[in-house]
C-alpha cells in the first residue's frame, strides 16, 4: 500500500465502498470513482475530497488514476462485467481488487471483530462499534450503515488494536477477512443467485467460521442451522433473547423504554437500557455486548453505551414521531427481516393502523422468496407495493412485484415509484407509515415526510 498513491472505486456510492474511500482519504491518498447515480452519500464524499462522476466513461477517469503502478482499483461485485471502466482497467493490467479483499488487507494486522448474518449485521456491528468507541478499548470500524451518533460509516482510532467489520456474505466476500472474533446473527438462505442452494449458503458460513484466529471466539445465535468449523483454541458461545451463554432476563417494556439484565457466563449486568427501544434490538444488543464483554468492556461502559446508542440510518429509523402520524424507515429486504420489522412496529403501536410501502430488491430474490414475502407483508394492516428495484440484475421474464402482490392477504395497492407521492398525498387514513426495502426508496423519504407533515 505504501506505493499506492491513488485509489479508484467502481461503485463508490455503495455503503461499504464509501467507508473504504473515507479511510483512504484519511490516509492522504487521492480518491476518485464512478457510480451510476448521485446520492446524498456521494455528495458527502465529494465534499470530503473525492472526485466522482456518474457516466460510465473512461475519459472521465482522472489522469492520476491512470498509472497502473501507483493506482489501486477497487470494485464491488454489484457492478456489471460489461462496465467500460472495469474493462479498461482489466485490459491495462491494473491491480484490481474486490472491496472485501482490500478490507481484509487493512484489518489483517488488527483484532478484527466481524459481524455476519443474513440480517442484523449492520445493527449489531454498529452497536459493537459504539460500545467499543465509548469504552476504554476504542476501535476502528467499517460499517454498512451511517451511524447516527457519528454521522459516518467509518470510525477511526489512532491507538486501538480493534477493528469492527460488517462481514458481508454476498459473493463470499467475508472469506477475505481475518476475524479475531466473529458474531453470526442468522443464516436464513439468501443470495441464491450466487449460492444456488441453502446447503451451499450454509457451507459459506462454515468456511467463515474456520477463519477465526486461534485464541479468538465465535458468538452465534442460539439454535441456528449452522455447524461451525472452528480451529483449535477458538471458543464457541451462543446467544439469544432468552437462551444461550449470553441472554437477557427481567425484560421490562413500557413507557417507550426497554430495560433488561444482561446474563454472561460469569456475571449478570443489571439495568441495561436500549437507546433504540425496539424489541428486536434486545437480541441484537445481546450479541454485540457479548463480543464487547469477551474483550474486556466493563459493566458501566456497557450500560452507558447501550443507553446512548442512536442507531444506524435506515435501520428502524424514526423519521417522524407525532401523536397523529409516525413514519419509520427500515432497510429490511428479506422475508424474515420484514416479518421482524412489521411485528416490532405493531407491538409499538398496537392501536394504530400500520401502512407499509415495500420496494422489492432484486428479481432473483423476488422469484426465490415470493410466497415468503407475501406472508410477511400480510402482517401489515395495509400494503403499498412498488416495482422491483433491479440493482445489478437484468429483468427475468414473469418476475414482477405482482407475483408477491397476488398472494398478499391484507388490503393492498400496487403502484410504481412515480405514482407513490400523489397516492400518499391523497390518502387521509395514514397513522403509522413504514417504508421498507434495500433499493432506492430512500431517495423518496424526504418528499414522503413533507407530505405527511402537511397532513398535520
């Protein structure tokens, strides 16, 4: 890395790519990149010093990124292979690495605490990073969400030996990492466009557990369908809300608060209060606190950090909270995540109508889990279903949002993104609005909020 003077990112606006871009800028490197669309995140990166363009055009690559001896090219597997800039760098023999490969190199010399799982990894890694940052240990962190406490997805420390990493299973990316300790939240099948079968998906997680360094530990959700393949001298613990070596007891929910006692293998830490009081965060916090506790974070530090944790943007994110209308945004994009998110909202607001706006993410995921999506979305009091966000994929014949819509049993509306704002403007029965999905629905959040505020 000492010889590298500039880093060029293809897909720089991705949440995982952008924290690497910020890291290299903090090290004084020149950073540039391409992405398909301008977003608030790319605008922030430009303000911080990155040169970014939005047209796939080799001529727009800065000259300082065209020297193959001093430039590292980082790409995300989500970028299609026919991208002209990708082809240019390949044809000219540049050093080209996946994001996860670069992250593995950066974190290799530190004690990497890696949070993996089909869902929950952004929240748990964000919680863990905040706990360590507020403790005597401190940390570096590469996160998959913008942490509200710091308004960033990158945390840096000059002295800490710990690095918190959100470990992504897509395209087997997490196999590049070197975990000192790991947390696995869930292994519900996903990304079957990559893995093909549930068996292959689980094998990928088994491989990830084999990478944990001797002397380290694995903390995994109690009762998940995973047989870890850990090395000798790696401790294995389980956790959940109410079972495992790490769990909660004396849970109290009420008056907008959640408190409980945190049970560890050696002590019980009483009166943990959640800064984001959503039921699903009890379990998320148990996993995060388990890793922190294993590394020496004290009881008082755990209490303080959990009470002050504000959450990550787009993870059960309250955008509006009034007596008349509530608006919550969540990144949920897998059937299990949707069910957990909707259930949490209905528990918080049992007497209010919950309307969900869902944007499916990927044709393959929609095809593979259409019945499961329909079951989860039927938990809503009303569904507004948008078109599929394709991301990296080409359309698949016969796969549209309608294959979910037809099986949903609650009152429902099918519309495209352009029709959504007028539809909401004309609705007079919105009490709790939940926007859900991993696509570009986040670009509509402010306009939706404006519409709801006008109704009050």
